[in-house]
C-alpha cells in the first residue's frame, strides 16, 4: 500500500524522542514530520530541543517546521492534506504515541483488506483498556468511536472530512445516529461543547462525528500496537492532568504473521459497552446532581436512626477500603470512627500519600485482596470503578446502595 506516515510535534522532547525511537522499529518508506511554530517564549528551550531531535531524523523523513503557531488541529489537518497529495493512505501520529514493532505490518494489511469497504472509516493502532475475552477468534475488532491513537485512513475517506458542526444537528435529530453517538461515549458531547466554546482544539472530534454520520466503524487490533504516553501530566496533547484511566499495554506484532480478519463487519457489543463505560466521563453538573442525591439519602438514612458504621458491623464487616478522597469520603470517615477500621483510600490517580491519616493507594498498586470490601463514594462513576476493580476479586459496594438497602447490605 502507498502509505505516508506523519508525525506531529511541538515542544515535548522526552515524548518525541520515544516516538522517534519506536518509528525506527517500523518500516515506513515515507515519513513526514511536522513541527508547529512557537506559541510562547516559555516553550523556547523545549521547542528547540524537539527541533534538534527531528533534524537528526532528517535523512529518514521530510521535515516541515511552521513559521507560526497553528495549534494542534490546524497542524494535523494541514499536514494530512499535504500527505494525501502524495499518498493513497496516511497515518497521523501525535508526539505522545509510541508504536510497537509490527505496527507497520498491521496497518498495511488493514489498509489493503478494507480499502474497498466504505463502512470502515479508519484504522488505529491503539484504543481504550477494554478486556477482550480469550475466546475472541480474530486479531481485530470494530468500534463505534474512532480512536486517534496512531490513526490512519484512505484519501477517499479523508476527502469527506470537514470541521462543520452542522453534523451535530443531523446526528441528534436522527434516532439511529443519535444512538450511535450515545454508544460512542458521553465524553464526545463534552468535547463538542468545549470545541464550540473555544476551550478545546481537536481535529479528531470532527472525524468522530463524520464516522457517526456515515455509520462507519474504526478498526483496532485486539492487542494494541500503539500506546498513549501523554496522560502523564506533562504538556499533555489531550490531557493536562495525569490520569491512568486510559492506560493500555503495548504489544509487538510478528511481521510474518497474517492477521485473522472477520468475514464481515460487526460491532461486538460487549467490547463496545466497555469502551463506552470508560469514555462516559461525568461532567460537573452530573457529578453535582449525583452527590446532592446522595446527601439527601444520607440525611433520610440518619433520620431513621441508622448509620453506615452500624450497618457494616451488623453485616459482620470490620475493615474496609474507601474509594474516593472527596467530601463524601471525609463525611464517611467521620461516621465510621471507632466502629470500622479503614485500611486505605483507593483512587485512580493519587495526589497525596495520606488522607486524614489514612494511606492512599492507586488501583494499580494492587493492594486489594479478594476478601476486601471497597465502599465507593464517587457514585457517578460506579460502573467504571466496578470494571476497574473486577480483577481484584474484592467486593465493591456503592455508598448509595448502603443508604438504599441498609441492613440488606449483603444482597448488594
């Protein structure tokens, strides 16, 4: 296949160096590197370091350095337009996306396999940390949501790309398209709103809308061949805060192995439901609504003469972990004093080692055992929390469920 791969950089030398190293492990005959122009004088030293890195790569790539700062979206769109002038297929690689060996082989096979299948809108090397059963018989799967992780498409698909919000109206007024939007994760609607208000600079949100409008799918490998290292809180491309919510493992592909493709396009609902759950990020209004509901139930619970510590003791629970370190967790700790021992606070990404003198652990610290009980205070995210903790074997109970069921806790 006639493929051009485009790497988009700005001022993250540590990330860019790792991406360039991973590119060397893959055999692309034509590489383009685009560096956006300087936006702020405070970025000068890191921008210059990135510039030196890509210039050292000049023998293997065509280098383009912008004289002005275009921003992420304009840089990628302009770069892809340029690459598609020379190639039938193009890959967009952001400077926080490292590749596994054999990514090039995977992309070539997928480009060839689906070039005449209009339902397939794009291919990506990585995605979200969904668990795929060992019995799944293929090397690829299909998603409602397009992933921008080492993303690629064909010229005839890219020609339909535009940054027009009219797609939103069409999608929202068509029941089938609206259902596909919902299945793509509610964070997409938040990104759309942020884009409308100028708080976000995304090219990928418009591609996702185009894919939904055309009822297309994205192809991903069952074992990811691209990994996003940009959620570390350092000059994030897609996130300024550190988070492990989207962490995935990076695999290598045997270049001699042929991919096992399904005989037809189908959307595995179990896989896509997991992806939706990961992407269903509550906005502030929904979080506030959930917490207000929780507090009202808590007041009513106390008015009956009950308290959470008493319910746990009557259920023969002596020790627990608490998930979350917000206001609800603080109230719960005060209520449990001298009744239940709290062994630790569990969070997705910790910002401190202790909370109210209780040790704080991240999910990935693997401190939870099968006999442990975890009481979840951020009830707006209960489904994702259950999903993220299910391999520990521990019992996960929503604080809201305790308030609802009281002494019937054992049934939750």
